[in-house]
C-alpha cells in the first residue's frame, strides 16, 4: 500500500475523529479510505463490483465464528 499525505481542514479532521470515536471506523486512515471509495462510487469513477473484486484479492485471516468468539473473550480478559 502506498502512503499519501492529506492536508485536512479542522472540520474534516473533526469528522474523522468523531467517526472513529463512535466506533464506525478503527482509525482515521480507515475512515479516510472509506470516504475516498464512497466518493469514487458516487461519482461513478469506480463501481461497487470493481471495489469488491479488489477487496477479494486481499489475503485475510480465515477464522471460524467459534475462534473469533474465543479471540474476543481473550482480549476482554486482558483488559
């Protein structure tokens, strides 16, 4: 993944922070990526199908619902 630096105004930074704070996104980076993709779809630059196909190429950790529950329980016990 390539790094890109964005210069945001106060309103944009507050919007990112608020969405992360309420739990919509785990980070400002994730929030910004989602906003860019949403804008690209709204402007018909990218289709939902094209974005989904790219996401499918990303290797992910395969986890069963039982393993996920166990992992979450372990994290809760640590805090």
